[in-house]
C-alpha cells in the first residue's frame, strides 16, 4: 500500500514540516488549477497545480522579472508518485531547450534567469540556455551531503547557471555580500581596521559574492524549513538569487515549484511570486509554507540583511 509522504513516523526532535488531513483540506482551496487565460493581479502569490506547459501558455507575455528554473536533473529520480527517467544527453538538452523556449515569451527584456543542475546536466543547460539568453556565469555550490563512491569521486556540488535576456538587467551586489571571519586583519597607518569590523564576537569582513558557494546548508530534519521533497533547495540559496536579481515588487516565476522554496523566499523578501507544480502533495506543502511565511519571515543564514558564512555567529549587536 502506498504510504503518503506526510504520514511518516517522526522522531520527537524532527522538525520536518508535516500536514494533517485538515490542513490539506483547508489548503486545497488556495491552490489554483484553471487552464484559461490568467489575470496576474489575481494569481500573484498563488500556486498553480498542473503541468507548467498548460499554465505558462495562459500567462501574459513580458510579465516576469526573474525566472528560476529548477527542473528535474537528468537522473532517475522519484518525486512522490511521479518518476523522471534519465535520458541521453541530447534528449535531455532538447527537452530543456523546449522548457526555455516556452518560458521565454513571459520574460521582460530586463529579466534574469537562473537554471539549476548538476555536473551531468550542465552541458545541456549551457547549450539550451545559450540559444535564447546571454549566459553570464555558472555558480557552483557545495553540498555537504553526498553518497560516497568506490570507483569515482564523491559528488558534493551542484550548479546554477546565471543568464539574462539582455544587457539591461538587475544585479544588487551589495545585497548579497557574504560576511566572513577575517583571517588576516590588515590595518590602516592609524591602526584602524582596513575593510573589516572589530566586534566583541571577532573580526568580520563583508566580501563580494563569488560563483563558488560554500556557505549553503541543505535542509535536513532539524531545520524548520525541511520537507519530504527529495531535492529541496534551501531558502538561503534562493534568497541570494532573488536579492541579487530582482527588486521589491518584481514578479518571480518558478514553473517547477516543488515544495515551494522560491515562492516562500520571494514572499519573505517582498517580491511578487507565482509557482507552478504538477504534484498536489508538494503544492499543499508549498501553500502551508507560504501561510507560515506571513508571520515567520526568517531565512536561516540571512540575518539583519546580511548573509553569514556558515558556522559563524548569527548576529553582531
């Protein structure tokens, strides 16, 4: 018998988000599934249930400021009762190019795009993205988890490709600097700190963001944002993308919403958002997280408007 992913037995300290049947009934009413032309003023902040192909065809052209694409990677992977099967590199490239082709009309000329993948899908991402966008960078972020291999290197990284529609785009560099502990605290001739701050907690410097991220923690059982989605991205990771490449009030679209991280972070950061997800269980999780985000706007690892290096203090008073 199929065991609903919300009904697993949890340890007492496990903070993974779970829904009751009453939650599901209540939240189902907030999830939209129309397949007719959509009025953005009515669907902002909502989750659309169904295939992204059907829904994006009903969205207005040139309405999206930031597109975050986190499609299934080219792996054999089960998402609740749905399964994505690994394809040849060329077949996956063709599929991904079709995703981008369908989303492209929705993008403003000033829009930015982030496309997530792993090492195996990166070649496909570059080839597909470069057909439509200006490819500007590839972010590689470290996953502290990963299965060991006896005949290969342990895979502990993933990629995010940064693209834009044109040369006119948003990049808020000062909003995504990383606060790091200072190892070599240089001083000015007068003895004052040079590019760092002395606090009772130690010496810290705000550094420019690079394309190598080692400060990301994958959601796990003790984190309140954790869900049972098998490939959930952390709120801190998505917050960097949204803060860098959008302004308050901009529309952020995620056609493969999963458990809702993009929409939740967009809401916490004052952006408009619209998410599309084909799986009802994940839609319900996303709706529940959005509901909680109204009162809980905290993003782990992002405090007082600053991203903190992992394993450092949370605040400087």
